[in-house]
């Protein structure tokens, strides 16, 4: 049994009493009084805590092991979820591309005069007859020319140098409908933005034109604001474009396969770039065939989703 020790005179007194008790001379009452005396704070004996610390260590280790197990379980669950999402996204995008392709490849219909009817006709080919007003050209820039041959050559490169320029948007007066619309005629390089440098491509007189209906756009994040004063348009704001040119807010991308083909290979603007090129972008984790991501952008498929 552990004893409680008091320092100083009281320890000496207790020793004498104990010796006396052993000799039979000290009464037990005196010994009990000394033992019952309060000890000075901070000097009492206390049990060791070594046993408690030893018991807490396995509990802490068990908690760490449990956390590690849940973390390792989270990795395959997350990978499975991402893989499932990619598969569903691929199905959705392929279905959307198929729907757009079927709409794009449909036979052209006469352009409705009512803008409300056009809301359900985006990417649908329409046909009009009339003449261009080249004095009010608009320029959507900067843009790059879609060139499948160049893209095939530069596939896998860290950097490339596509030619920069603009899309030429020209008012087109529709003779039969009595309205003026906006037509994206195609791409010109920067050195050809000035109409005087491409007089051969400034089509005069009445022409039959086939194009795809396009609706207005909202500005996406990080896309600069349009600058009508400088005639720089970064996205299709049909209301603003129509106000500036005095046209109706109707916009089509010219289809050069079916319209004035004699100009498409020999002059600028060069083939409407907006009307073509649906890309199956963002599906590389599924290792899609290159043919799906390198479709001909001039085959009448919408450029982006």
C-alpha cells in the first residue's frame, strides 16, 4: 500500500509515533490524529496516468485507419461516377448532333417573313432571292478560318498559327418578301477586310441564296462587348445589328454549296465558316474516332454546340 508522506516536522512526529506504537507506548488515537491531519496542497500523492495514455493510443490509431479506409473507398466511387457522367454526356451529345444534322440536311424552305416563326428553325436551310447592299457590311471578329487540311497537319501540336480575320455580314434585300435581312457571307483574312481589296467577291445583281437560320446570341463570359462604333462584333446581337444597318433582325449563314458557286473558290469572302463544322469536342476521354472530331466543317453541320 502506498503511504502519504508529509515533509518537515510532521513526518518526524509520525515516525516517532509509529516507533512508539511498535513498542506499545503510543496510543492508536495519536497515530490516527496525525494521519487525519490535512496535507499541504500540491504535496499529496497522486496515481500515475501512464496507464490511461497507453489505453488512448490504440483508439487514436483506429480512428486514423477508419478515415484512410473511407478515403480509399471514395476514389473508385468518384471515378465510377465521372465515367458514368461521361458516357451519358456522350450519348446526349451524339443525339444532339444527329438531330442538328438531320435539320441541316433538310430541303430548303422559303424564308418566313415573321421573326417569331424563325425561333424554331435554327440551323434549318431556307431560300431567298434578292440582292446585297455592300455599303453596310458588318464584321464579326476576330475569327479564324476553318481549314480541315491544316487541322489534320497540326493535330497533336502544342501550338498552331491559324489565319485570323473576320466574318463578313452583309444586308440582303429579299425581293419577294420586301424585307432586308443579314447574311453571313463567309471568312476574310485581316488584309482583306477592306472591301476595296476584294472587289471580285462583291456580288452584284439578283441572286438566289440558300442559307441556315441563326438566332441571336447572348454574350458569354470573357467575350468582349460588341463595338458598333468600330464595326467590331464579337457575337450575334441581332437587335443591335439590325438597328445599325436598318434591317430586320433575321440572320442566315450563306450555304455556298447551293449559292453562287462560281465565286466560292476564286474570291473572298471564302465559304461561310459559321454554317459548318459540328465538332464532337470534349469527348477525348472516351477515345472517339478522329473522324468524329475532324468532320468537314464545310459539309453544312453547325460549328459548335
